[in-house]
C-alpha cells in the first residue's frame, strides 16, 4: 500500500481504525462497530467504498483487500459455526475482497 493514512481516509471517506506500516507492507483496517446488525453494517460499508477500493487496487495503490470476519470460540465448546450472509459474501467478491475468518479462543 503506497498511501498514507490521511490519504486513505480521504479517498475512502471514512476513518481507518488501524494503520500499521512495516518495511514490507502497510496494514489498514476498518472496524464495524459492535451493536446493531453487524452484517448489514458490513454490507453498507463495502457498498459505500467498493468503487474506490476497486480503483485503488487497479492503480496499484493498495494490495488485495479482505473482509475479516471475527468469531469467538469459547474454550468449553467442541464446535461452532458461522454463516456469512450471501449478499455480504457476494458484495465482498464483487469488490475483489477475499473473505477471511478469524477465530479467537476465549475462556
């Protein structure tokens, strides 16, 4: 990613919640606030920035974007499932985003 945090914020029209630069790459993250319908909020976010993300990727200004879905996995559980709504998965795919699942073990 060749963009500064402030440039990325301005281009996306929102605030990047996490921006970490290393010698090899930059990681930027937009968080969806807790509460309410997070699936709908994620869909709205993707739809609002899709065109900009696609343009930035095609220009080489950013690398491959992703939708990272976090899931809590209680220590006492034997299994757990998560369903990503089809419209959200489709919107992410149309925006060129990979869909990742992060699992966090809790006590």
